[in-house]
């Protein structure tokens, strides 16, 4: 496995390996490309703004979320390309190509989206 690919996967997984950051990421995934303002995220998850800011910084540094300014608000969205890349990395050598073992993973992915 290429060291850069491994390092990028570890960075993404490390960012998600925290209950607060994982909750933020999953909330943003549910809201899709429209995203959510930081204040709305804090309210929905009942977290302090400084805690949310720290969590969003870690997720952004790992490339898992993006931000854009809309008026006075900063809107956060998941980076779906980065998420797809991380998921693909996790299963790229799945079961040595045994379709019978990998098919349930594909079915789960199909149900999970849209």
C-alpha cells in the first residue's frame, strides 16, 4: 500500500474516531450538499460553539468537510469525494475479489445513499 494513501486514510479515520466529530460528520452527511450553518450544527447537537469549532477544524484539516460563507454564516458540508475515497480505500482489497463476500457491502452502500 502506498504510504501517502495509508497516511491519508489514517488521517480521515482519526478525525472520525471521536464521538463529537463523528456526530458532526454524520449530521452533515444527512443534510447533503446544502450543508448547515455552524450555529445550526451547534443547536442540533447541543454542543458549545468552541467545541464545535475545534471539531470542525479537525474534520476540515482531514479534508472531510468544506466550508463556504453565505452572508454572515459559515455553511459546512461534507466532502463527498473524500468520503468516497476513504470508503473505497477500506474495501479496495475486499475479500480477495470474492464477490459473494463483498456483495453485502455493496448492497449496504446502495441502501445508505439517497
